[in-house]
C-alpha cells in the first residue's frame, strides 16, 4: 500500500487536507471516498483503507473543516465556517470527488460516510448522487423531527449571544449526553462508541477526537440535518443509486436502528430500487472499530465488489 497526503484549496481559499491510500501497483478497480464523523479525523480510517487497498481499491479521505489537519490547531477544532458550514463541507467533498476522477480516469467512485459524514453524504447524494457509483452509510440516522428544530433554535440563540466560535458544553451535552445511558455502568464517557475498550481508549487519548464543538458548528449542523431530511431534498437522490446502510444494533445515533429503518422506508417510498442494510447485533456506533470489525469490513467490501460491475 502506498500512503500519501495532499491539500486542495476550497472556494474560500481554505486548505483541505487529504489522505490517499493506493494499491502498490497503482492500479485501482474503483476509488472509495470516505467522509469521517464529528470530532474525529480521517487518519482513523487507515485500517479500513488498508483492507480496501488490499482488494484493489484506491482510498481518499479528507479532514473536514474544523477537524484534523484541515483545522490545523486544536483551538480551531469544532469550527465549521462563519456561515453555512454544513453545505460548505458538502461542497468540499464534491471538490474531492472531482480530484479523484481526474486522478483515476474512467474509474468508478463509491462514497462511504460515517456518522456526521453520513449526514453530509445524504446531502451530497441529493446534489451530486449521479456522479458516483454507489454509497455506504455507516452509523447514520433519518429525520429527527422537532428535536432537531429545537436544537437548531437553541444553537442559533447561543451563537448570537456568545458568538459562533464559542465552544458549547451545553450543546454538546444536549447532543450526546444521553448516548451512554444504555451502557451503564459506564467505564468512560464514550462507551457508546464500541465494545472494544482499547479502541475507546485510543479515541479518548487522541487530542483530535472527542473535542467540544462551537455554537456555530451546532447551528450549522442542525441546519444541515433539517435540510437533508426535507422531503424535497430526499426526493432529489437518484432512484437508481445503490445505497448500503451498516450500523450497530445498539447504536444510539440511529435510535438502535429505528431511525435508520425509517430513512430506508422513505428512500424506498421515493422509488429507490437498491437500498439494503445490515445491522450487527450488540454492536455500537463505530462499527469499523468494533469487536466484529473484520466482519463489517468484509461485508462492505463484498457490497462494493457486487456493485462495481
């Protein structure tokens, strides 16, 4: 496997940092673009990328705005943008797709999005779904209803009072505070991520993971959730685009699969012909870092192989 990095400038001149992993022979039967989750970074997907490159895929993953090396410093972690941050991150993803296509002419592109990355990907699909071959959504969820609207209102008010770049413990608690409740007695504040204690500890000990995001970030994120789950937005996703949902059956983000099942139902009602899923018994949120991660990785690769024809 060949591992390299590069940056590209977005429309505002911000340097977006990208990791690239490629097979040793440089030949790829498809390219996989990864969109990572909230309060983490793209380098955490190297183990997944290693498995993909071993099967002949080239993998790209950028650090989103406010995350990892795109943020540049921990002081800037958790800051999306001065406005419209969610949409700007989606546009960054689309820019990267263009770069991938230039570097891999006539090669299919699959998009993998985890957690926040899956929400960004849902928005991406409504705008650019016809540019990719297929999509895998991990640790995702469907419409959040009134709770998201209330969260957006509170985040907007806090942004106006305290400033968009003020890190908000209140909003962090409102968003994630209840996630650990199902796993009491709790060893850590992040038991909801995985049953693998070593993986949870790696997350906790990584300064680029688990940080508190800003009020402006939460305002933009909730605005993004409201946008992607509008009926008119979801109907823009191409009906012939294959989508594969993977999730832990105990993942609180997807309401233990209920919210994901709701979204699958909406997609199918909209006429999407190839929407499938696999839920893993007792697994939690980060299924690529779960105790059964080899099974999950094998299943994702098998789905990509089946749709790369």
